[in-house]
């Protein structure tokens, strides 16, 4: 997250060589391992910490075991504003409205935008904040603890906040000096944070493997679950040897800003301490990756990509849920390939048409919205109208073909679409980009202006560039006319 407030320098030559070698490797499909869906958890640092909170809260029925948060903040802390993100949610320059965020959580759960909050009462939470972290202040983490008190029993929460660590993932034997904040944002503080997180989430563990790991690292095809939206084409998974035959636990590990594979090579994937605990405790580790097209390589926790970033329908959110679903599935599907050409059209305020190219040998298709199947019976044709949607909302769909035995083939790449406003055309505002930001219709980032909600680029942030913005929903604007 330090990357959001200053320019970053180049990477070391060794990291660049690692990336070059990585680029030559071919990615494979994420495996179906029949892992235990009741033993799923998530953790992350910084932007990954905020995203871990989002996943834990929005998909609480999936991440049943809970979450480990390092230098993160309350759910929906930014409320769609980059100014809130870089202000109150990082420096705590103004107070965070925790009670409002709790109310939003309850309201969204009641509407079905996120899972029921009652799921969190059985989960566990581990919080970590270094005393030398000046990027995400401890006051932000204090507010996260307060937020969780509304949903998670106090006895299920651990808060470690007395170690002199900077803004980084902490280990007991790798990284920079403990109090620093610098790439690769992994610090040696003589404290095994990965082990502490996993032990709290899963209970007493076998001793870690400090030697050669017995499992397998695999670069998987992440674009099977999401393309664009700040996501890389590939991610990484670590599978202990025992998990090729036994039903194992699953832990999703989320890097912070400027920590993806392109930025720091395999350091976050291999050097943060998770793998050696996973190896001896039957835990499958999934390491999703952002791309350098994402703002500062961050996960979307303030809405730079999508207005629904914190809900189940958020593209990044739905993709990671689908990754977990794949790993916890038993496979056994057909050999049919993934449908291609999946796209959306015919948007109304409450429906969307999803279309795709036919798959040879398919007898029908299943359509998934945000990882959940929406068709009651197999779809015979190559299009489907999804109904009951919310106005001015962006959703993500994937499609899979079915064979004559009704076995499902590979899942398609996701396609997104936004429903129209429920109004009669919306309200338009024509003004300078500077005026739009002052009125709360847009935000400025690195000298450029972006519309709230849609995130569309409006050009330079000044008083000379004029743009017409159309409001199509609450805090949602697009470039256009009425």
C-alpha cells in the first residue's frame, strides 16, 4: 500500500531473471482436488489484507475457518472512494465510521449481496499490525478489531500489535530488517507470522517442514476464472504430496501492492513461511496474482475496477471464490473444452443476456453468475437470459458445457456486464474534471480523473478538460449523455 502514495523504484536484477524464466513456463488448469469445503480460510497483507476481509465477510459460507489480516482494515472501509482509501483507511487521517460499515454489512447480507453474517460466528480471525507500520496505521487495525466484534466472538479473535515491524509480511528467517518498509515487503522479525495465523485458524499443527518440501508448486491458468480486471493470466498453487490422495484444507494467500510475481518474483509465493506449514499439515495453498495493469498491482478494495468490488458479484471476488470451488470439487467432469466467445448483451435494469459459441459434442450448458449456477435446467442453446438482477450493477458470468451424461466440462473465461439504471435515463452533469471531483462524481489519481462507480478514465485532472457524466445509480457514473 505504500505504493499508493509514492513512486516505486526498479526491481533487482535477480527478480527480473526469475520473471523471465517464469514467462517461459506453460500454465495448467487449476486442479480439482476434492479438498474439504468446511476447512477453507484466507489471509493477506495490506491490499491483500483488505481483500481477505472482503472475501471472509462477503463469502462467509465459503471461508468458514476465518481470516488472517496483516495491515488491513474494516470491510468496505473506503466506501468506493480512493480518498477514503488513502486517508482514513491507511493513515487514519479521519475517523472510520465503523458503525456505518457494520450496518452496510447487515443490509447487504439481508439483500443477498453477501452471505449471511451468521456464518462468521463460527470462524476465527487473526489480526497483525506492526508498531513501525506507518502505511496502514495501527488505529486502522484497531477499528478492524472493533468491526469484527459485531460478528465474530471475542474468544475467536487474536490481535498481535506489539512487534516493531514495518509495513510487511513478517517471518522468522527471511526478508529485510524488521522495522523497514521496502520491497519486497517481507521482513525478518524473528516471528513466524504465517505459522501463527494458520495455527489460530486451524488449531494445533504438526511441526513445520524446514527442509525440502515434498509437495508441488504449479503455475495455473488464472484467466480461466477472470480476464482483465487487474488480474494476471496465471496464479500459483502449492499442493502437499498427501493432498493428491487425501481431502485437505485450503488456504488462500493474498499478496499486497507491488508484490505480485512480476514485481517481486516468487518471493511472496515461496518465502513468506506458509508452504512449510502446509507441507506437514495437509493444507493446499492458492496464491492468486494481480497484474501490473492493476493500480500499483493492488487488489481492488476501494473500487478502482468495479463498483461492486466488495460484494459477491465483484469480478475479483467471484474469481477467487471460483478458484476455491475448483480445488474443493472432486473433478469427474467431462473432457469437453470451455466455451469460447462468452459475452453479455441486451442489458436491462434487471436482466442480462449471456451468449457463447457452441461446443462440439455438448448436449447443454450451465451458466454461473459470480460462481453460482443460475439455470435450473441445462440450457439447450448458446444464450441465456439471467433475470432478477439489481439495477446499475456489474455482474460476472461463466459458462460450462455438458455432455450426454450431464457431466460438466471446463469452465469458460468470465464475462462481465452492467445492468442499466432503473430510472428513465439518469441525470447528466457537464463540468470540468476538477469540478466533478470536488462534487464527488469522480476521483483523481496520479493526475488523471476517473468516474466513480464505472471507473472510466476522463482524462487529465484540471479545470480545462470538460466531461459529461451520466449518473445511472447511487454513486455510479458513466461518460455519456442523457
